[in-house]
C-alpha cells in the first residue's frame, strides 16, 4: 500500500482488528521508508442487486418491499411469518447467486409467484391480481381458470388433490337471500 506521507510502496502490517460490525478489517501499517504509521481499512466490495422496472427506472432490491407484498398476499391465510421470512431469504439468496446484478421486475414477480403457488393458492391469486394488474373481472377469472386447469392436470397425472372436509365438519353459513336483506338468524344454544 502506498504511504500517504512519503509515497513509498512497501510497508508492514503492525496490527489487524475486525470492526465492531464485522464488515471491515482495520490494519495499522508502518512505512518501511519513513517509519511513519497509518491506518487502512479492508472491506468486501458488494455490488447491490438492482431491479429494472417496466418504465426503465432502476431501483435497489428492497427485501422489506418484497416482505410487505407477501404479508399482504398472505393476510388471513394459514401461512406463518417464519415461512414468509424463509421464502424472502431463499429468494434473496437465489438472486445473489446470479452472475448478473440487474433483475427485471417481471422476472422477480414470476419468481415470487412460483414460490407462492406452492405455498398458498389464495395468496398466489392475491399477489398475481396486483402484480399482473388485472383490469377487470374476466382477467381475474381467466387467471383462476388457468390455476384450476393446472391443478386438475396435476390430479390426472397422479398428484392427489386435497381431500374435501368430512360432511359433519361442514356447517351451513347463514346468508341473506336478497340484496339489502339482513343475514338469516343463527340459532343459539345455551351452554349449561
């Protein structure tokens, strides 16, 4: 390393310590020409992931943004927070393994949807409806039919579909018969 005082290129390391955060190494060096000491820092150079948006803008990959989208899609679904965090961590790890640091937003969305499809189909449809920007009901129905078609094809190819609930577990839900009508009364029983 070049001495900041005399410009000589040879030195010796007197002391090395890791920073508190663990992201750099602090080295005390002594110039072999003028014998003065100076400090250098060594850090790993990280090239951040960049998302290439549809309109051409580039923005850094934001784990929290992905997490927020998945939390909204999985809201009121039987998907644990730990499973969502694992999904985001796995996704980030897959992206970091890639040689290119620019990822198209469309490709990122498809990766997320592939993961959600296996995790929870309702969450998948919710995420897809926002991500693919369904304009009207026929777009939404078309996506649902595609999902149902794939599920039916999987059942024909040997995959076992989810078993329907036992008849005694199914309880009729009281509903109004006409718009504006109040819900049908629910019979109540007293506990003794």
